[in-house]
C-alpha cells in the first residue's frame, strides 16, 4: 500500500510540473490561454468539417456523389441541394425520397434514392402525353377551322359562284338582294334557251337585261347552229300573270325591223308584226343601263353551266317563303 501511494504522488508531481512548464512556455511567448483562441480553433475545425461534408455531398435526386466544384449533378442534371418533386404512381400525391408507401392512399411508391431517375422519366412521359393530347386537340381545331370557318365567313360573291343562291340571298344586304334575285331568275331562264339549241353544249350567255317595271327579260346568247357556225340571238321573255312566272316569247336574230310583203300569207304577216313589236321592246330594254346584269353575274352563270350545275338551279324563296318571280 505504501508503495502504491508513493507512485501516485510521483505521478501527480509530474502532472503539476507539466502544467507549470506549459504556463512557462506561454509566458515566454507572451500568450495567455484565453477564450478567443479557443473560439478560433473551434471555427477552424467547423470549416474543415464543412469542406469535408461538401466533398462528400450526394445528389438528392439520384444519390450520385458530387465533387466540391460541381454545382449540378453529372448524372441527372439537378442543381446541388435541389430535388425533383416525386409523386405517388397510384394517386399522384407528392411523396419524399425514401417513403416506401404513400401517406395519402397507402400504395407502394417504389421510390428510393437509387430510382429517382425512373420517377423523373415517368414524370416526363406524363408531361409528354399531355403535350401530345394538346397538339392533337390543336390540330383538330385547325382542321375544323378550315372546314367550318370558311362556311361561316364565306362572302355572298363566293356563294353565288357556287350557285348557292338561297344562302347568298339570306346573307346579303337589302341592296344586294335585288341583284341576287335578278341573277337567279336569269340563271333559271337560261335552261329554257339551252333546250332549243342544236348543240346545247355550245351555249354561252353573252349579256342579260331585266326590266322589273315592264316585267321583261332579255338574254343575248350564242351557240352553234346545225352547220357548226356560231350564231347569236336575243331571247325575249315576258311575265305571265296567269301562270305567275316568266315564259319564253321569241328569239330574234337581230333587232332590224322586218318589212311585210304582199306575198306574205296571214301567218307570216302576223309573225313579222309580233316580232317587230318584240324588237321594239328589246331595243328599249337593252339601252337601259340599270337593267343590265353585271359581268360577274354573267360569268357566274356560264361557270355553273360548264360545271353542269345550271340545270340544278331553282328560283329562290323570297318575301317570307314566296318564290322569286322577279
């Protein structure tokens, strides 16, 4: 026991000597073990630890190790310290990395640090599906627009070119309605003229006049005769109150008055008198500029004839369902 106590005393003396030596060294250097030195040492050790942690930092998305100079993950491209939002594959609820089960529906998430990339890919695929759906919808709207919008915004002139007189009349202004009635009436009357041609396919409308006051329609038409030559004539129509429509009266090769002869029989004389009366009316009508059909209307009628649509034209309904009679 006495030996052990002696040994302990010697050790205590050595410790005291060591502490004294340290104090002497500090006194020689002029330094004292104060609080500032201790705090400086702690800050230095903290910085070292932070540098070490930066060196060993991992990407929150894919778990790849990031070097201290890398601000973005070389594997998944995410910025250091950021994380892509992850969602439950069952209900779409947002979940965190490491959650094996969804906190909302309880479904298995299958999301971990190592398969975050799969989640990102799935999210991209979902977004791609939405983009594709949007593109399909936009394409559908464009196609519908090309088919529907022209029908909505089509002009009366375009409708007339297509022979849609009924639609053009409904769309037209009050001022345009009379012109459409005139063109429609003359288009229908042209069919009566075509039937009398030797070669109906050679028909062509050159000019047309419509006198509403006298209720007279005059067509200047051309076509091939039996010899193949082109001839022109004035086709004269008058309105029949009894029938309630315009009827073909006669055709005039020219407007020069015919002289009667003593050698003419009664029928020949009567025909010349009636035709001369017709010539007088036709000459008067064709000299009225306000009775003449527009060049565009004449072109429309000839176009409809060439497209075999003229014979399909009917008189339009005007004045609350009443048929166009001029």
